[in-house]
């Protein structure tokens, strides 16, 4: 199995490239997750947000993907966006492929949770009332 696609980008994420990175003839299931900017959080109206990342974020993301993929029979890829994002923009696109659907669904759930918990990426939300704050610090 090749090294998984892992990236941090300041451009819109190419969902087709993330999906293509995991597709293989032996895989009968492909699950693609889009983490999308929503218009609310904790009862507040959100108008936009900014993501920032630590310089080590790409290395950490790649390590997580390699760990999760190693020996599992599941192929994984993930790209996280940084910079200014608007409502509806994809902040994270992750994909998992495996011979059967259960493994892909379980792998994508684990992967997204680990990315949220371990990759040093921070979110600053801008609310409709003009106030901004950092979330999850």
C-alpha cells in the first residue's frame, strides 16, 4: 500500500483527488467525509471562520494516516484547509476505502476524530454580531 494522501492547503480542497487517492480495484467501498463550515455554533450565528495551523500539522496528519492505515486493509486520505472559509466551504475532506463498507465507515470515523483531537489546527469563528473568538483552544 502506498503512502496515504495527507495535506494542509489554503486552497479549496479537491474532493475528487482525495477520493482518487484511496480508490483501488480491491476496494468495494469508498466513504468520503466533508467537514463543512456551518452557519451556527452554540446558538450563535456564524458568518465565516479562519483556520490556522502549526508548521508540524502536515507531518502529524501524515503520521495519523499512516498509523490508521498500517495493516488495516483500509486505504485513507485527508486534506484540511486553512485560511478564510465561508459558510458551506469544506474545511476537511477525508476518504476511506476497503473491500467492505463496515471497515470504511469505522475507519473514517476514527480518522476524523483523531484529526480533530491531534492535528494542531485552530479555528477562529466570526459571528453575525461582529464578535470573533477562537474555538477549541
